[in-house]
């Protein structure tokens, strides 16, 4: 892709999210979301592969549906209450419709089925943008509206954690596994959004760091399915030793960074007298942990039987820029001791 076009599209992505962040009016927020969608579509279809074009079409239709629903709900709110302000949502009908529209935009279960299909059709770099940056603007809006009925968000959260764990069990494609991982993590964030927005923000940031590391590991080893992970020891031995820890951090095992948000969320849910919800969420984390363990096993404990040609690459200097991967991996593994500082910073 032409560097000028790429720079323009990335600027559009950043500007769309910034407009949504800064807006207090529903029309401006909607405009930011639309800019975001239109800027990522050429990035998704840049390889001109039929699978990429199919994924782009699915993504466009889903996002257009969600945007239309959001616009309809905000217009309904203005009609019923005379208010366009995001903070002044009082009527239950538009609030419920907007919650549904934003859930569709970020891919919460049970309206999640587009996300694994779309992510599977993209390359890992665009998939990383879709899994991280594209979640920011809808999340900023979700945190600003207070739902009329708190059970809606809890239902979305629990369904997402269960579907995210269950859906990934039978997958062999890494991008689909990462999509279900994304759904499960979003479920954890939504569970606690109405009780502690700062904790949701902390979970979102740790999810970004961990997902960034996982995508970069797979990009560096050029892996797209579980079988290809078995040859990664020949491409990057040191990285292959660290990658299972990155995956287990995504699964939420102590003493890795991924344990921090799950621990704090379970604590918050217990404080709110939602012990059954906390128990279900914790049990669903075991489902996710199973497929992360599968990936770790394939990567660290399996040697491909026919990889004579692959024993050469690790001796050669690597051409890829690995500083972001080093920073991402370090933060993915070692941030748990900083939990009190992170909580204090976010509750200021």
C-alpha cells in the first residue's frame, strides 16, 4: 500500500477515535465511529484476497447495522427527552438500544459471531488493530451511559465469558482462537463496568498489552494455525520459550500480569453480593485456560517431525523490528507486583 494512503488511513483511525472520546453529543460520537469504520476497511481489504474481501464485507455490514441502530436510538432519545447529550440519557428504551448497538460493534456474545469470521480473513497486523484500537471508541461510550437495567450488562458479560471460553475449545486457527479470547476478555470488562469503571479501564489496558504481545509473537514466527506453532522453535528459540508464558498470562494464571484484572474483578463482584456471577465467570476462565494450554503445549513441548529446512533461520540475524515485542512481553509477564500502584492511579 502507498505510504501516503496508509498514513492517511491511520490518521483517520486516530481522528475517529479521538472525536468519539471528546464528544458529548450523540451525532458527533456517531460521526467518530463512522470515520473509524471507513478508515479500517481499506486496510482490511489491502491484500485483495477473496477471504480478506469477504471479511471486510462482513465487517462493514455489521458495523453499518450497529451505527444505524445507534443513530436511531439517539434520535429516539432526542425525540422522547429533547436531549442529544451523551450524559443525559434517562429513557430506558434508547439506553437499551444503544447498549445493544455498542455490544454489536465490539462483538459481545450473543451477537459476536461476526468477530471470529472477520478476524480469520485478515492478516495479523490488521487483526491486531481490530482487536485493540477498534474497541476503544465504543467502550468510551459504553462507560458513559448508565443502563436502565443492570442485568443487561451482567447478562452480556456472563454470556461473553462463557461463549469466549466455549467457542475457542474446538478451534485450530490462531486468529479464531484470539477472537474468542477477545470475546471472553470483553465479557470480564462488561461484568464490572457499572460497578467500577476504573477497573474496566485497567482490564482493557492489560488486555491490550497481552493481545499486542500474542499477535506480535505469531507474526514473528509466521504462525496462523496450531500445527505451524510446532516449527517456531527453529525460527526463534528464545521467543518460543517465552511465548507460552504470554499465552498463560492471557489465560489469567498467577503470578503473571493477566491474573491482576481477573482477581480484582472477582473481588469487586463479591463486594457487590454477586457471588454466583463471580463463580460462573471464574469457571468460564478455566475453559479459556484450556485452549491457551493447548497452544503452549504445541509451541513449547512439540517438535515438528519434518523441519530440516527450518533449523537454519535462528542462526541468521533477524530482519524484523523486535523492540515493541520485547516491551510488550515484559509488561505481559511482570506487572502483577504493581497492582496496588495501578489501582491507585486509576482511582485518582
